[in-house]
């Protein structure tokens, strides 16, 4: 296990390095720039040159990248062009909200997809397989934001604001995961050890819950890890729609203002979360099924 962790960590380093180079190059190729945005439409060439020099964007792209990379290795992600404060401070105020949204969406998706998948696998009613959907809770939940004014520290109010975006984000996975669990469970139910459990006189519920379902859920562990990137991306879009003050809104604001330090840090954080999600999925697979040895 330790050797596997070390090898995966070492492989993640060049992967993230390549991602950082590609991201930096794409941002450099984007039209416009922070200098033109901050100077305004009436600025002359001298003003643009002065602002570019202040922001450090007047140097060649390789020099800018190496300077950024050197700062990252020292723990310095730079200063936000828009907020005029360290990027770490900007991200630390938004990241917990995004993690909260992702965790809630993942919990909702699992709580709904697992029973839907089991019911559709064991039920003979075809209608059950096609009616696994969530009712739209119109007018029952806040339409956006993280809390009402004056209730920022009210846990119930925060939960009510969280249910809407988390439910929307969870719907991306409920249907697919339900069908995935259904297919896996149908395959497991035809195994010899399931027939043996039934022959011992166990009830059908005990057979499914104690013997079939744990093995049927194993592939879902890997699927969740592989879809970690889409979960992060989906959270970004959902935050913008629901005015949830997380990384998604921060990215939208940074894109509009060409805030390169924030963009690089946010995208790299998404890449790290994706790589970490894949690693955790592999470890969880080995933990759930002791027969699997990682090495």
C-alpha cells in the first residue's frame, strides 16, 4: 500500500506540472488582458505599458510562468489583480462553500441512487425503473445565495439555501448511478454464493442487503472517483446559477476581470481535487474489498 501511494504521488507531480503549463498557455492566448481591462477604453499605449509593468504581464510568457511556478513552490500563489490581496486568502474564503456543496450533492446522490437502483433491480414493475426522479420543490426553497440577510449564522437557513443547488448538482448523477447499481446488482444476483444464501433460508431482503449489495456497490466506488472532475465542474456551474458564493462564482469573476493569479490557482485546485479523487477511489476500493491488493 505504501509503495502504491508513493508511486501514485510521484506520477501526480508531472501530471499537475503539464496541466499548469497548458493552463498558463491557454490564459496567455486568451484575447484581451488585465492591463486593457483596468486601464479603460480611453487609455493610451503608455498607460497600458505602465499597468502591464505593474502587474508583471509585460514579460515573456515563459518568464511569467517560471516566476509563478517559483512562487507556488514557496507557497506564494501571487496577488489577485481584482481583489488586491493574496490569492490564498481569496480562495480560502470560497473553497469551504464549494466543498460543502459537493459533499451535500454527493450525499443526496448516494442516498437516492442506491435505493432507486436496488428497487429497479429487484422490482418487477417496469414503471419503477423509469420514475426514479426528484420532484421540483418550487417555492419551498430559497432561489439563491448562501443565507438570508441577518441569518448568516443560522444553521437551518444555511441548510435551506444548500438544498436547492445540492439537489440540482446531485441530479447529474442519480439516474446514471441508479442504472449502474441496477446492472451491477442484477449481475451479482446470479452468482453462486447468492443462490447458496437463498438455499440457507435467508430472507430476500437479507440476501440483497447483506450479501448482494456490498459487492454490487464496488464498481460505484471507482465510478465516483472517476467522476470527481465532473463533480467539481458541475459545482462551479451550479454556484453561478444559484449565486452560491463558492469557487464557481469566483472563477466567473476572475475570467471577466482576467485575474490570472486567481484563475491559475482555481484551475490547479480543480486538477488537484480530481487527481486526489481518483487516488481516494482506488484506496476505497481496496478497503471495501480486502481481496484487492494495490501495488
